[in-house]
């Protein structure tokens, strides 16, 4: 079986199929996932709406951007400290 990572939005769509009446067996065969994976997803993402998923993805992107900014500023700070030590 080919291992594939599904996005949260794709997982939500798969869970919507179940809520619309599709059987678990049909869903796991169609998407190539195990029954345990389906039930784990249902426990984790079953109560999340698609709007919440979009907000979560936006927050993740913002967090990554802020981490990159912090890393750049930290490097600048270290280089400035090194320059100051050379002057002394």
C-alpha cells in the first residue's frame, strides 16, 4: 500500500462522506486508508468545521513566518554582538 499524507482539508472531506451516509468500508477502499486511520481521524477531526481548518492553516503559516523572522533577527543580533566585541 502506498503511504500518503492527507491534508486536514482532505480529511474533513473524507469525514463528510461518512456523515452523508457512505459506509466506512467504501470510504477506506476509495481512499486507500486503514479502518484504524479512519476512526483516528474521526476522533481527532470529527468536530472541526472547514472554517476552523482554514483558520488553523492560516495560523500555522503565520507561525512559520514569525519563526523565520525571529531566526533572521537572531542572526543579525549575533553578528552585531560579534562586531562590537571586535571593536573592544
